[in-house]
């Protein structure tokens, strides 16, 4: 199963990336994911379910430890197994 995670960490700082945002970026970039897109207002990563779930666990733990006060995330099944996939 393939998963896509979209996430943001807060509080925001438009002048300089806060430590929790830097840590989140490091976690997803170091994970064994197929696609990673990091931006100032939202981030996405995609890969196999084990890799995504492992990265999400590390992302939550490490970002909170680095000072995040809120982490918003959404996980979607993509590709085979996604809602409606293969239905006739």
C-alpha cells in the first residue's frame, strides 16, 4: 500500500525556519520515501506504508521535542488500494 502524508508544524516563523520545522524536514528527507516536497506552508511525502508510518512516528516525536506546539497531518492511501481503485 502507498501512502501520502501532508503535514505542517507550528508555530510559524516567516523570517527563519524554526527548529521544529528544520527537524521535520530532516526526518522526511532522511526517510526511505519515494517523493518529498518541503515548502514554507506545507509538506508532503509519499512512499510505502511502512516507510511513511515510520517517518510519521519520528516526525511527531522529534518535532515536538524541538518545540512544535501543534502538528497537523493528513494521511491518504494513494495508488492501488485507494478509495474507488479497481471498482467497476
